[in-house]
C-alpha cells in the first residue's frame, strides 16, 4: 500500500488499484470522489481502462502491459507497474482543483412511486414498526432528497443516503425469492430501488414504473453516482399509464 | 447460416472479451471465462481476438455446420467428434464441410470449450460488446443462454483467406487440419490445481488459524459455482474474527476472493458484480484466473502466495507470450501467399 497525503493506494490484484480517502459514508468525501472521477475520466493516463466509484474509494482498472510499455525514462526506475500507476495518479491528484467547481451540475431525478397495496406489500408493516400511519411513511419518504453515492450490486442499483431515521425498518427475516423490477424498499436506514427482478430481503413500500437499467440507451443506468433523487407518489392508474408509455 | 445448435449441452452462451467502461453503472464486464482460450481460438481462424465465440460448458452440446467453415476449438477437451465418429482436434484451425455434425459428449478434461468461427459470430451488441450478460438480459442471442434450434451466424470474412500448407484430411473428407497446434496454451489437467494469490486487504480479519488454513487446505469447487463466481469448500470453514466493524461496499475485480460469514470463500469471475461488502481475503493473480474457467464442481485447488510484483511479472510474460502466439499463427495461416 502507498499513501499520498490522505489518499491510500491499495492494490486490488495486479491490474487495478483502489484509491481510498476515508472509511465512512459522508457527503464531503463523496464530493471528493466525484471530483476525482471527473479528473480521471477527462485526463486518462496511458493504459487506464475504467474507474469505478464507491462511498469512499475509486477503483482504477488498468492494463499492466500498456502501462509498462508506456513508461517514461523516470518511470523505468520503478520496481513495479503498480508504482508507475500510483505515480501517474499522484500527478493527477496534485492537479485536482482545491475549490469545488460548480460546473458539474448535480442532477435532480424524480422517481414516481406507487406506494402500498400490491406495489408495496410491506408498507403497513413498516408503518407499524415505526409507529406511524402508512400515509405518514409515504409523506416522509417523498419529502426527502436522496444522494446517490454509488451504483453497484446490480446494473443500475443506486446506493442512496439521506433517508429519515423515522422510517428506518429492519430487513425481512425471510428474503423474498422474487421481487419485481422497480420495487422501492427500505433496509435499515437505507432506501433503494431494485432495477431488475431479483430475490431480496428489503421491506417493499412501493414500486416505480421507471426502468432503472436501460441497456439500449447511451447511459444504461437512469441514475449515476452524484445524482440527487426525489420520490413522488402516484396512484395505480398513473402507474399503468407510465408503463404503457414505456411499452409504446 | 453458419451453425445450428442441435443441443446446447449443460450451458452455452455467446461471449467475447467483455463489456468495459460500464462498471460505474453496475454493469458486469462478463466475457469468456477462459480468456486465453477464447483469444487463441479467434486467432486460429484469422479473427481479431475481440470477436464473439461460443462458450460451451462441460458436455452435451451438438452443432451442425450449415456451410463449409473454418472453426477452432480451444479450452477444455470434451472429446469433440463428427457424426462419423471422427475426432475433431483442438487448438488448431479445422476446415469442416457443410452438413458436418459436431458432438461434444465424451468429456475428458476442463470445463469450458470455445468454438470460434472464421469471421466471428454475430451477437446482439450492447454497450460495445456481444457478450451474453444473463442478469442484464443483453448481448449474445437476446441476452439468454442458447437453446436447441438456435441458428448462429458468422460475419463475412474481412481479412485474407486462410491458405495453410499441408493439411491432413479425415477419412470421410469432412475435416481438414494442419499438424501444428497451440495446445501449449491450455490449462493443464491436475489432481489439485495450484492457484497463485496475493494477500487481500482484509486477510487479518480472519482468525490466525484461518489465515494459515487459506494456504494449507485443499478447497473443492462447490456445485453452486457459476460464471459470476466459484464457491470453495474445505473440511473446515475459514473463520472471521468476531466483532470487527462492518465494511462499506467497495469495488471488486476479477479474482477477488471474498469471505462471507459462512466461512466458504468465493472467487469472483467474469460475470461478477462490480462492488461488494464482504472481506477481501485474497486476490488471484490474473494469469491463474483461467484455471477456474476450466474447473468443474468437485475439482480441487490449493492456494500459493505470490507478491504483487511476481504476479505482475507473470502477467507481463503471459501477455508477451500471447503476442508471440498471435504473430506465429498469422504466419502459419497465410504463409507466403
């Protein structure tokens, strides 16, 4: 492992490095991650393949042969390809603007959700657990502004922060074997949306007619790290209308 | 029409070298499990290594050539034969006549065989790749595993025509092949496969006994293993030290060895998820990842430690070897013509 200022460089195998700047989930760390992602993607180094952001770290995937073949005379003194990659990343990081740029606008994405009933079979249970009415759970869930920290676990699945602790509820004891795509759930203090039909243990409070994974579009995920999300309650009629539009 | 799938066998998909650049959206890389075998198969029929190939699993597949074709079979040995019982050799270009029946049902070694066709197989291209990604329902043929009756198309050949000197012709006349081959690039069969690994960042979350056990025990491939990951069982599960703070999700890569609470490690492979929250106790050296592609449930492995620098050197050497293989195959295919 190498270190540059407060950034750790941890090898993740022989073809990628994890750049980590903390070990928690917080917004200022997230802003740093987003700024570094932007820097890496706009100023790719020779041999870099792709970067994957998470809460507190970014994985940089590289082709060791391409890095090795593109070494500068100074870089030839390095003992390992990993050292060359770290040196290139340090150079990039040292050019990170100190001040937070506002040029990268944070998108706010509104996700329509039909709460309760067949769409959210666990809404009552969550309400009971929290000592609230179903309407109160919906009102708290729709009043929040959620930050997408990262996409992972499944294509298009957002890890979001910002849910009110008043509607936190534990996972189901027995996971469901099939959860429909678009299901909106709560697990502990987290809320999320399942992009694909999958088994899972989240408490389901509603469902969105929006497709979170859209492989035919240029950006295959409705959401990306750094987006803000707002949920908007719709009724079953509106849900079906949305679905029809999507189908047509 | 190029090939008709008469029977898919255990599991058959179209794969290329994977889908890069979309992990940040949670999209798996995917692609051929045994990358060197898939690349070699493509080169052997004059394709670029990025063309789509057929990935067959274990046994049972049957195909029919709908026209005269150059094909190459690389990877595991499933005892490929024609309808007349003629053996189809592996790791070399093979000319097959229209109507030839190819059956893969005399399993010998390995777990995955690649079938490359001159020109490259057609597949649904999604995000720059035609690799079948089952979870995402994209790539290959409608994003699914292949079924009986599926027709596989090959793209027109754009490069030079293959002109190999001194071909051997099978008794029926239905097959022709050269004597040379690239079999040296196959994963060799072993009683217990040696897999070289680097320490994982969270290896110290294991008990001292488990840290020793990782290198001392023989692990068996569990039946629930698939293209996403191989699950490993040994006599005793590897224990994590209790009461450690939970990890937050971080990116994972091919060859990451995760240890879930049940104590049975998982080696992440081609169609792995992009991030994970289990402790990472080790990391397979890239050059040994194809070993897993050729292991079937019940097969055994043992881990041996290497340093990052050693793993890098192995990787660079193997890439240079692959470069050389490509050059030599090119000379053999086109000769002086």
